[in-house]
C-alpha cells in the first residue's frame, strides 16, 4: 500500500489535519497487490526456514537419558519407609532387651532373697542343733559312769565279765 498526500490550501473545512493539509489513502490495485504478496511470501519463507532450522537443531542436539520422576519418588518413599522400619525395630528391640534385663534382674533378686531366707533358716536350725549338741556333750562329759581315775580298773572288770 502506498499513502499519497494531497494538500489543499483551504483554511477551514472538514478533513484538515493540524497543519492545514489533507491526507488521503490511495490504493493502486495492480501494483500494490503484487508487492504485499511477494513480501508476505518472503516473510513466510523466512519463517518456515527458521522453524525448520530450529527443529533440526532441537532434534540433533545431544540429550541425556532422564529417568522418570515416578520411579525415583517410589524409591525415595520406599527408602524412607525402610529407614523408619529400621529405626522402629531398633528402638523396640532396645526396649525389649531393657525390659528383659529388668525382668531377669527381678527374678535373680527374688532367687537371692529366697536363698538368703533359706540360709537364715538353716543357720537358725544349725544353731539350735549346735546348742543341743553342746549341751549333750557337756552332759556326757559330766555324767560319766566311772570316774576317770578308776577307769583302768573298770576296763579290767569289763574284760573279766566277757571271759
């Protein structure tokens, strides 16, 4: 399209621009229609070649293999779950071991108390027996049938009786 300006020396009236001239748009049918088509075709041709060049560059560039994020997220979730299970197992195992040791210490303390009680009963019974045994020894030593000075004579008499 071409723009042609007509100027008229009119002082007033419609269609005046601020400078006193009148602007009008004229289109030459034959010449103007060929120019935009050629320009448009050239612009489209340049655009197409730039798109093809970009596409070829995008397809031919080196790429690295990218793993899908889904597998990584499942692996990450699974590793967190296994880690939590490991921690929970370790803590519960430690608590179980502690409780087991406390229970074994309680049983051992009860056994020691029972042994001490049995030992005290045995010592008490032994003390009674010991006192009675001592009294019996004293009684037997004091109450001899024959005095010790006469013992050789008594032995002779027992030998005579047996003959």
